[in-house]
C-alpha cells in the first residue's frame, strides 16, 4: 500500500511540475531550449533552435580556422587550418535534440529530465570529424617539399690527395601513415584550438663513412685514348663528357650508367654539334664524340675487372681503339654502357683530359694478388674492304661543290681477356664479339646549274662512278665558266652559236647512223 501511495505522490508532483512548465512555455516560443542545456560549454538556455544553430555554427567555424602545424624532419613545418584538413560538423542535429529535451517520453521520464536540468544541467558534445581525402590532399600537395634524397658520402681527389665529403640523411613523407597520424590526433586528442602533429617520415641513411672511403687509394685500372685528330667542337664534347663523369663514387653493388651521367645532349649541358655515327652514316649531332668517353671508360673498367652489365659496339669501326674494344652510347637507339661495382669496397672514377688525350682511372681497394695481371687482345675474324667509291648527286648544291666521307672497312671481331699469374697465362676467354658495317667512300657532288650543257656534263661524270672523272669535269666546267665571264657579248654569242652547231652536227651524225 505504501508503494502505491509513493507512486501516486510522484505522479501528482510531476503533474504539478508539468502544469507549471506548460504555463511557463506558453509565454515563450515552442522551440525554446530549456534552462541548463549547453553544448561544449556553450550555454544554450533560452535560445531558439535558430539562435542555437547560429551560435554553434559560429563555434564550428572558429574551430575550422584553428591552425594545425604539421612537423617534418629537422624542425621543418607547414601550418594549415583545420578546415583545410576537411573538418565538418558530424552531429548538427544536437540542436533539435536540445530543443526536444524534456518533451519526449512518459511523464516520469520527462519529470526526471527536468529535475536533472534544474540540479546539474545537461551538456551535449559538438562532434567534429575530418575527411581523410582532404588530409591526404594537404599532405601530398604541401608536404612533398620535405622530401630530401639521401646523399651518400663522396670522395674528391685534389692534387693527388683524397678528401671525404660527408653524406646527408634522406627523408620521405609517408603519405598513408601521415594521414592516419593526423586523423587520429584530430579526432582523439585535439581540443579544437591550435594544434600540431608530427608527420610520419621514412628515413634513408646515406652510404659511406670517412673511415670506409679513405681506404680507397689503389689504382684498379687506367686507360687513355687520343682525340688529336678531332676538331674543336668534338674535342669540347669529349672534355665535357669526361668532366661529367669525373669524381663519381660508387659503393659495392652500385650500377653506373654512362648515358644517365652525361645526358642531356644539349648546348645547355655543355655540348656542341659534331660528327657521330647514325645508321651506318656519319652525321652531325649535338654531343658527337661522346662515345670516345664511354669507350675509354669501358677499357678502364675491363682492366679493373669490374662487372660489365651493358655494352654495345659502334655501327662502324672507330680509330681510337682496336675492334671490339669500343663501347657506344646512343640516345636514339637506347644504347648505354653500364657496369657494376662488383668489389667489396667503394670505388672512385677519376677522369682527365690533357694534350687531346682522355684518361679514366678507377681507384679502389686492391684485393687481387700482386702477381695477377690482365690484358685484352682484339682478334679480327673477318674483314670487308669497299671495292669502289659511291658518288651521290646533290641538286641543292651548285656545280663545283664536292664533299667526301671516308670509307669504313667492315669487320667482325672478338675481344679476348688474358689473365696471367706471375707472368704465366692461366686463362683466356672471349668477352665480346662485335660486327661493324662496311661503308664505301662517299663523294657528294653538287649539280645545280641553269646551263643544260653543264648539267649534262656533270650528270655524265657522276654516272661514270669515277671520282677523278667527276673532279676533271668540274674543273673543265669551272674553266669554261671563267672563260665565258671574260668574253664580250658578241664573242659569247658566237661561242654559243658554235656550240649549238656542233650539237646539231652530232645529232645529225647520230641520226645518219
């Protein structure tokens, strides 16, 4: 009986409270938020839904403007706003919930809510979330500048003495891990004011130490070729290519690409127009002569007994090394000369040019026995000599123009590696076989003239395919042209009439036959 009396008393009390509450609400808008309601510490008491919505929207906007600093390695950083990181208000419906507080449920539940409001109030959490794709965009667009390539410790050789340049640690922003770190911080730790996050950085330590590099002092192999017959521009190309390779440090297992080191072939990179081989012909190209650089380096590598991973011979024979001892590089055909530092120590490539000679010397740590020696022998397997010259007419050049391209003998050759121990040969093996195209001497002859007689003469000479006949005909035409220029108009007319009569007589004789 007491229990029922208690419930009746509670119901009567709740009814009285709600009656008073209704009288209070009648004087205010229906969507007015009750006293004691707040969100993230912001008092919403007495506000309409619209007022509360505006107040909390301004609060979220303030949070969007909060600066978030993203830290990389070595104290570098970038500061962005929380809005740039994709901040959005996840539960804007809390305003409706706040307005409905105490208005739903049975009479007892509503009574309990009203009592709680009077005694301790009710606080909502303004829940903010972030768009991971926006965070990723910020990391990729604004944090890539923090990426630093690792620079290995390097050797330099000055005045015959090696010096060590310390390396630099490399850093790379781990985009995926950084996005997760930023998101976790913003959703779990951030207090909606100024904040900071450490980016996830992958660290790459440089290769090499001073102690390790200063062991490099032994000459493993050295080779020299001459470019004494080269013109000024080809000489500059050889010297420029040598300069670009000089000073290279390679660690065990590193692969060296000649093409990647000396490219691009442009005037900005120090190259000039000079002769080079293309499809069995000699043509002018930017960087002509660079293959002498790769060939000289190839022979130094062979003497050092390093691993050659890519080598190509020229299309035609070269005159600065024996057959099969060359190494061509060509951007158009994808040719490169590559080798690997197959030793257990760093190596250093020194390149120099002097008195029109190029030399490459490879330094390292000598582990071969003192009595060990290696040499390379070229063997010609087949030789093809052009039987006659090739005479080509060029209508873009006047009669008198003549340009000669030297002949190239065709070869098939192989290169032997000969190893000796204490002067005694212990092995001999073929390391490459090369084929070189045969190319006849090509004589390009100008044929442009307004005089049909001269045109017939030069064409007839070209048809003979005899270079001396062509030269004699050009001399006769030039003499006739000089004589014609010295004649008076009357004499020239008489000469032309005599030539016409002679031609007619010849035609008549041929017709009579």
